[in-house]
């Protein structure tokens, strides 16, 4: 069995406008309304794209007639056929790009396949020590990528015991593609710190791997500081701060199970229990209450869920970011640090900086940008698709 769908002959699609330059520069998506017609073929069928003028082939990819992005481009050299060798080359290139992370042995949890960013449209894969999780983004990728075969390949290559597929779209949690379904969360390390990921039920694939470098940044700033980690999930930033010598860490998340996991991760890292408080609570309630009690922390971290799931929700999301940043600023100690993150791809960095400015000034504070960061090297993105760099992380010192 091949790694991709090769049993049907490619469907031929033709552009109705001149997008060739954009495509050749590496933009991997063609919307259905840019195609002359949408032929009848199943999602995931390989496709050849012809230009709008002379009908010359310009690229190859796969088809998804039910999706606004009707064609995902895999290859901008139309002479290169999408076959098993092509797929294996792409998959191996992605593995090679992670060598730097995996080689040290300090970090065994990382993203292996980042979809379009690895030239593997719609295919996401994360590794947690001896276990991997794969996720396919929609019907096109589900039809095109043959995940059972991909699981065999990565299991062999990375010596994995289990490859699990998360399948929220298909109404079930998922299934084991290789080995057996893990019965408990998987333990892995991040910069030498042990964590667990519930790959079956956890958010994303079990852990927010995209914040790895930013947690390391907080670790470096945390010595002797009191730290408040709001929207903590399973306490990634909290443990990093503790490992960096924070005097006291408070984790706040609305999900009690996340707080339980944060407490567990604190203990797992051998940190003194008296120095961590996990609080299951609504962030806005907690911040409001703390401000009224005049509580202050040396470092405040705000990493909320995406407030803008689509373009229409951007104004509301901007307001929500401003509110949370204002509330966080009110509990940041004089000369303390405020770290704020946004994972909304519809809000770009200038917009997010505007939210920071507005929120901080409403709290009658002024901020100095210490650094601006984003996603780590295992989350590569196409240069031509800037919105794929969704993560923004701004570290500020408040006056
Ligand atoms: N910083 C985390 C990831 C945060 S994800 C890490 O590094 O792992 C966002 C978290 O916000 C989720 O765990 C979710 O449960 C929590 N959350 C969502 N709405 C919330 C609210 N109103 N108050 C507190 N937590 C909330």
C-alpha cells in the first residue's frame, strides 16, 4: 500500500484567473471560486492544475470539492508525479528538519509534520517520546494521505511503539494505527522537564508544543519571582517557571482536569508542593477578584484560547484580548513582567500589539517590549502563507 492515494487517475482542474505567480511562489491553497469548474470526483483525488490562459500544467495536488479550499497544492513542478517516492521524500525531509530538536535527547515531545509548512498539506503529526499522534485536517487530506502506511513508516523510522490518529471530525476520539491505544497519558520531556500528554482526550494532541521556546524564556526570567499563569492548561509555563527558580507559582484554568494535571506535572518535576497553587476558576473572575484584593505577581502569563475562530469574530476577539490584557496588567507588580500570547491566525502581530497597548494603557500602566516571539522551529510555515504563523508571544516589562 502506498503512502498517498494513487489508485485513481488525477482530476484535471483549470484556473479561471491568473494565480500562477502566487502558486509558483509557494502559496499552497486554491479556492473553489478560482477554478473554472468543480468536476465530480471524491475528496482526496490527486489533481493536476492548469493555468487559465493556455491550459499549461502548473502544479499538482489533491482535490476537495466540498471545501472552500478546493485544491491543496503539493508540488509546483507539474512534471513531478505524486507517487510513493514523492511522499516518502517529503515525509523524510520533515523528519530531518526535527533532527536538531530530537538529537539532544532533552526534548522528546515535538511536532513532526506541520501540514503545509512541511509541504504535507493537511497532515499534522506530533511525537511524544515513543508515541506519535496524527491528525488530518478535513476530507481532502483524509482521502489523500494513507495514514496507516505513514504510521508504519514513522514507527520504523523513529522506533515508536504507538501511532494514534485523532479523528474528531469523524465523530470518534480516534484509533490506533500502529501498536495499541495508550491507556494512560504518555510521558515525554521538554528541555529536560518531564510532562505527560493525554493524546486521546487532551486538547490539540495532548500538549501545546508550540509554546516550548516561550516556556523556556519564562524559565530564564523566573528566578525568585512570584508567577501567575492564567489559562494554564496542564501547567507547562508553571513548571518552566518553577524549574527556573520561581518562589511561588499560581496556575489558573477553567478546566479542573487541567489544574489536576498541572499539580501532577509540578510533582513529577520534583518541585516543592508548597510553592504551587492550582486554581480551577474563570480567568476573568480570578483576575478581577485578585485586582480588588490588590494582589500582585512579578510575572503574569496570559495564554488564552483563540478568541477569533474566523474573520467575522475579529472585532469581538480584539475587545476580549484588550480586556484580558487590562485585567492582567492590573495584577502585575511594579516593574513586573507581563507575557501575553495569541494563537488566533486572524489577528496578526500589529493587531495584537495594538491590543497590548490598549489593554495596558487602560490599566494606567506603560509597557516596554522585552521581546516578541512566536512558534518554534518544529512548526515551519510556507513563506507565501504568513497567516500560518499564528502564534504571537509578547514579553513586556510594565513600569
Ligand atoms: N498555556 C497553556 C495552553 C493554554 S490553552 C500551555 O502552555 O500548555 C488555553 C486554556 O484556557 C485551556 O486550558 C482552557 O481550558 C482555558 N480556558 C478557556 N477559557 C477560560 C476561562 N474563561 N478562564 C480560564 N481558563 C480558560
